[in-house]
């Protein structure tokens, strides 16, 4: 599960995952070099990096459940030599499953927030999904459109409300600032309208 590069002293743990999770990890945390074109380094997100490190083990877990066939992709996640020696160099199938659950939840939160933002324009769900794909690089093979549509229909109101409210507030502030600058409302009116 680990690969070691002597030149850079970079080590990695291979994480089986879904295609869209791999795309998200690479878009946000890829730190390539001449030896690794795709190598995820989670250090930019301390909480996520710590969660991953806590899940590492040193040896094989024979009695653990198998996750073969559940994931279609895999991604290399960089670990330091210190992490290798102190915590371990692999994930048990159960820990890989739990870490993937967290990553999938994070990606779905991005989907919900992005689509909630676009929904205020009156854009159709199909067009929002197309724009999401274009922005993130997540292809049909990574995450099929029917699954994305079902995810949005089932859970959009649950997970995206807080983010949607923040987006609306920012849009409102921008609107009031433009109207104030153009002279359509006064500064006094702007302050009144911006109150919660």
C-alpha cells in the first residue's frame, strides 16, 4: 500500500475511493513532482490530515471487512517518514471506508452549496449539474448524472441551508452596495437594508 521515493523521500498510502472523491482530492490537495504526477498532500487541511493520520495502522487487519468492488479509483496520499514510523503505513478496509464516507460528505457539501447558489438564478437542475461538472472536472464516469440528481433531490435542503443563506446574504450586500453607489438608495437606506 505504500510507495517510497528515495529522491524526494516522499511516501504514500493508497486509498481506494470513488472517482469523484479522487478528482476532488487532486483538485484541492495535489502536490505533484517529477516522480509523482498525482500525490495528495493533506497538510493544507489540518483537521482532514489529522483524521487520516489517526486511521493509519502498522500491519494487516485480517478479520476486517473487504471493500473490493466498492471503489473504482485509488489515490496516493502522502505521509511523512515520521508518520510512517509513529502511526503506520496503511488503512484497514473499515478505516478506508470511514475516511471515504467523510470525503464523500465533503464533496457533496460542495455540490449542494454550488447548486444552491446557482438555483437563485432559476437555472435548471440539469444545467446546474453541467456547470458543476465543468467547474470541478468531475466526469460522468466519476459520478453519473442520475446519482448527482438523486443526491440533490434527496438532500439539498438538509445540507446546504446554512451555506445557501450565506451566499444570499453576500449577494444582497453586493446589491445594496451597487444601488448605493449608483445613487438609487442612500447610505442610510443601505445600512437599514443590510440589517439582519
